[in-house]
């Protein structure tokens, strides 16, 4: 019986990892925020809004292990080349994460914050 429960739990986590999550991101430094769409597998993809404009990204690193995920993606905003590093967890159909955004030129941290979302239906 324990093996059946373990198998069901593993399958549900894998199914959640294949989901696309949508929700809200919020800066902890400057009060800005917007929507975020994140697909973890099989081909990771992230897009978000900043100042009402949709920002496309290029995922450079992606790892999903159990209910944890770790993503890095590059994007341009206001003339700057940036990279965000996102670490989070999936619990059922919910995702929670924190992020840190740096300048690609010198690695300076320019923002950090959080994301909360749910599996898109």
C-alpha cells in the first residue's frame, strides 16, 4: 500500500511539473508587480508584464526536482539586459517562488521579490 501511495504522489508531482502556472509577481524593493506565466516542462517558457507591457524571455537554465523548481531566464527591459533567477515549490496546483534579477553586464542585483500562481486551466 505504501508503494501505491508513493507512486500516486510521484505521478501527481510530475503532472504538476508539466503544467503552466499563471499568477502575480511582486517586487519587494520597489512596489512594482504584474502577471507572470511560467511553463516548467517539457520546454520551459516564461513571460510576464512590466509596466503593462508583455516581456518575452529566453530560459537559460531549468531544473525541476520533485516539487522544487529552479529557473533562470534572460530578458531586456528599459534598455538593460537582465537575468532573473527563480526558485520555488509546487504544491498541488499552486506554485510559489522567489526571484532575484541582476544586470547581465556586471551581475549587480537590481530587484528581488516573489511569485504566486496556480495551474492554468
